[in-house]
C-alpha cells in the first residue's frame, strides 16, 4: 500500500483537522498487531480473512484494502469478546471488573496514579504503578451530551447502535485532570437506518430500523422528489447533505432487479453483499440483507408499488416530481453517463422494472470520534501541549485522528487504530 497516498487521503477526509503522525503510527504498527491477532485466533481454530478486492473500475473515492474479518463459527459459539477475554485471563495477569464504571482518576504530584470506580459494593480504587489507559468508548450513548456538542449529528440519525456504557465517563475524567479535547466534534455515521413513511427521523425518533443496503448507490431523492447528490459517496456524505434538505432526510429507491445491480456496483467495505475476490465473506451476505428488507417491508418502512406514482403517494412525495426524477435517472443509466452529479457509470441503476421499492433513509450512529488530544505514544496532552504523566488514551476516547467524517473506505480503520494503539501502549508500559 502507498503509505503517503494513504496519509494524504486521511488528511483530505479530516479537512486537515487530524494529526497525521498518529495515522503514521498505525501504518507502522498495525501489521504486527494483525499478525498477533491472527496467531491468537488460530489457537482457537479461527481463520482471519483479509478483505482484499481489486478495483475493477475508475471510482470517485478510493478504496483501501485494510479490512480483516475473523471467520467466526456459524453457531455463534465464539466471537472477539469471548476469545480475547479468555486469552487475557489465561495469561494470569489480567483482572476484569464488570459493572464498575470509572468515577475519576487519581493524581499525585501532577501524575495520574490510578482510578476510582463504583461497583455494586461501593467504590474501589485501583493504583497504577506505571500508567492508566483510558478506553471507555466515547459518548455516543449519552444523548444529552450529543445534543450539547453535536446538534448537527443528532438531526441526521435515527438509529443509535452505540455500545452500552459509552457515556463519556473516560473523556470527562481526563478533562478534570487538565487534558485537552478536540475542538471539532464528530461522529461515525452510516446511511443505514430506515424510518416509517411518515417519519422525519432524528435522534429522538425511536422507530428506526437497520437498512443495510442504504450505503449502496441507489437513486436517492429529497422529500420534494428531487435528486440532490452523487449517491456513490462515502457513507455519511449524503447524511450531511440531508441537513440542508427538507426534513433532514432522504428517500432511497430501487426496482425488482435490485440484486443484479447490487452486484454490479462492486462495493467494498461493509456495504458489500458478495464475497471478496479472495473468497472472504462480506459482513452481511445478500441473503441476510434480503431478509432484513422483508422485515422492513412488513414493518411499514419499505414501501412497495407497481407504479412510480403509487410509490410516491405511499412515501409522501410529489408524484409528478418523482416521476420526472426517475425518468432522468433512467436516461442517465441508458446513456451510461451522469451529467448531473457525476456518479460512476457502473454504479448507475434504473428504476424501471416493477414492483418498485422506496424507503425513507437516514443515519445510524456507531460512535463518537472526537476525544482527548494525544501524542504518538498515546499520552494525554494539556492545552499547552505538555503530556500528563501516567495518563494514556486510545479508542473513541482519544482525539486528533478523525474529523468531519469517518474514512469508511479504509475498512476497519477505527477498530484497527484502537487495537494497535492499545497494544502498543500496553507493551510500552510493561517495558518500563
């Protein structure tokens, strides 16, 4: 992989608001981390697939083959949490305390010396001789804090898939001992949520479902029935575009031949529904996605009709405008050229063969991406750039890595960054 080209792309995604030195650490250390993980998995009889796929077309946004997927047993007997917990416990050096959220960090002589948590039997203090690594998952499960820091974000998602416990405790604890937080606040959003045909979504919606194929480049329109963007972008680009459209939402449209076009789109990352070139399985195969769509149809989210006019009525769209948009879309497909917004020819698809389908689509929130500013050793920094001794941060509690958007065409980037930095920090502390 061209490391400099990769760094340049990450800088573009963040609009320059990232520390490229942190990305460089990931580039230099992630390979050994993956090798280690592969060895751990092999001892449990699990293969690790590299999600390799060659670009077969000229694309608007470059795909980076950075994803890796364990081939977990279909019976669900093993997963990442089970394997890594078992592996850690067998070392004899790890103690897990569940249901013990951190309340605060302890500080002596300007050095973080431990943490205080609160469990079922009261408070517990953990003393750290070498350092404390804070990695509590950001604050995506804290709606009040999201509304305070990211009102834009809460207007363009309706489904929150944040891990329970991601309340911002770690970030708050670091701030209380003088750490600096990113000034630009951002979240990881995928265009993979559906809502009922009379809903506008939003963080307080409460009725959203996962709509997995939302990230694919189907024809998408606003509530005026008009196309307004290039649908072949990265996952949250259309969501940010939604913010300037009626109701902060869009409608996704496809026809009876959708499975043919889904394969033609040659998607990468977790929006892919077909095996990779090397045989690695997609995150969700098309059979699973089809079943999910059937559930959304039963729930009244996806609407089905035999004519575009009937579909428009069911979705609350102006029929004449939608018919005109569909006609233009079909012309673009026939011409194999998108003169309106520049979608790649192989990602054009007609809406021509009934029955027709449509669904109001909005964002799914995975996690927050802003956090405590760190250096390349993972140390938390103060406002003046000095390191707080004894305090290390990674994962979604750490900052300086992402801004504006998540570079989802570098699959597994966030997970890989977290594991790579956590392992590096732990190794450095153990060597002291």
